[in-house]
């Protein structure tokens, strides 16, 4: 994974925030098999140094990926890849649905009912 991150090009001119760019690159590494379930990622400070960003930027990206089900944080064991790109894509779409629904006035409860009805 560390060698993968060495060739990452983050752009401060890109409209995507830096933490989103970092998360996207780690997602890409998982999707391409460069980081497989069970692999440990380098410490956030090391990734930050390689990428030329603040450690908090990397931590924010890692939290996004944890929330998507791609990473697991364990005290004393670091950050481990736990998910697959498919699971991450489903979680990302769920977040998009919730955001879209809220913008259109739907409560989370209503969205859950819609999803349940779609699944039956």
C-alpha cells in the first residue's frame, strides 16, 4: 500500500476536497487489489508525509472509508482493510440516497420504508 500511495497525485486545484481525493485513492487501491482485506495501512502520519498533506486530512479520509465499511480501526493494531469495493460502493450510494431524500423533504424513516418496499 505504501508504494501505491507514492504515485498518488493530489491536486489542490481539484474541486474535490483533499480528504476526498485521499479516500478516492485508497478506494482505488482496494478496487485494484493493491490493498486486500486483512492488509494493514501505513500510519496516518506516514501517509500524510508521503502525500504532502496534513495528518488530519488523512485521518478524515480514513474515517470516511471506515464509515463505508472498507476499513477497520483497532487500537494498537492500526487501520486494516476489511471491506471490498462493492460494499463501499453500496454504502456510498446509501449515503447519496439519504442526502438526496433529505434535500427533497423525506425523513430517514420514510426512506427506509421506500427501500424496504423496493426490496420486496
